[in-house]
C-alpha cells in the first residue's frame, strides 16, 4: 500500500485571535518570537505576537493534525486552499510518500542509498551531499534507519530530503514501512503549496524537486513530474472532477449545517439575513439587486 500526502505545513496568515478565544481553543506554550499559542481541535497550532510589526498569525500543522483534517473528509488541496484564502504565506511544506509492507516487497532505505550512489537522482538538493543514520545491533550488524540528501546546515533555507524506516518510528519493527519525505522551505514551499492547492498532485510536485530514474521510484509515484512554475501544474479532467465531487460533499456535510444554524441564530436574535448576504457576497455569488427578507 502506498500513501501520498502533505505531512507538515507552516505558514503565516490573516486569522483573528478572537476566533481562538471565542471558540475556546486550548492554550499551548508560546514559541520564539511569539507570545501566545492556541491549539485548534484538529490539532494544528496558532501563534500570535505582541510585536505590532508582526500582524499575521503563525500556523504550524504537523502530521497528526494533517491526518485529522483528512479524516474529516478534506483532501490536501482543500486544506491548502483554505489556508491560502486567509492570505497564507508558506514557509515550510513536507510532502510524504509512504510504502507499507504488504508482503509483496517494498522500497527500503538501502535502495535510496543505492540510487544516490548510482547517480540516478535528479535534485537541486544533491549539492548538499548525503548523510546516513545507522542503528547498531548485537553482533555488530548495522541497519540504515535514515538517509538524508541536502545540506543540513542550510536546511532552514533550502530544505532537505530524507528516507527513513517509518516502522521503527511507529514502534512496529523494521521493514514494515518506508517513508520518502521532501521538506520544502521558503519560496519553494509557497510555490509548491500553490500548485498542490490547484491540482492536488502530490507525486508530481515531489518529482518536480526530487526525481529518480528507477522503475521502483516510478511505481511509488505513479505520476509524471509537474512543470515548475508559479501557480498550478496539470491535472487530468477526471481527477479534477473527482476533487470537485469531494469538495461539494464536504461543503454540504460540514459547512451547510453550520451555516444553517448561524442563519437561524441571527434570525432569532433579530439580525435578519444581513450576514448571510455578506457571506454570499464574499463567496462571489451575491447578485446585484438581490434582497434578503
């Protein structure tokens, strides 16, 4: 079984702290440069600063929070679209491809090392070299747990690639799952977010920055590399139609009931339909001359 998804994202955006307060999000300890933090029910964290020059909130969404959002019915593109609707500027995004052992064989970290040694990899990260983390067993046997490609000292600016034994991390044992992860930073992260938000093409964007001329890597990705440019890459018509179906299913199951309750509360409190009209206007569907009564 192969999974492909966004495993981590970090961005600044225009989201009011009052939302966190009014919805009673749990408080979390602040981090450097930020004075207050909150935890959304999905698990991502939102930080705010007292510095007037730092007007935007910082959002950090790690693997568990991303999984929680997907389990709620969202696809990665929709998660990114929502962030971008809040004027998000991405500073980091991690693309993960995980293969689980189904007793039919799978890619292991040693395979990635062989690709590197055989010069089958194409990536700007190659200039930073490679690094291996091994585990030592009784009897002197060594196993490669993690293999990095990229400059560790410049990771904060340029990102990095890593392949590691996910089974060990999950305490399932060796050779149960292998993860390939591409950590994008700064403008590369933001441009990748824009393309994935438009196309939901995880594998193609992975290959745009890290590609391997090997049939096993082709099997893992099962997609061509997208052309790196500002904005979107290509997506097949049927895939886009399926995404539209999922998006509308989510809107009707999640947004519609909440909107219905908000309208009923406004009417009961004597506010009428003014905010519904504003909502539709923001969504771009309010027609000139339409009256709410």
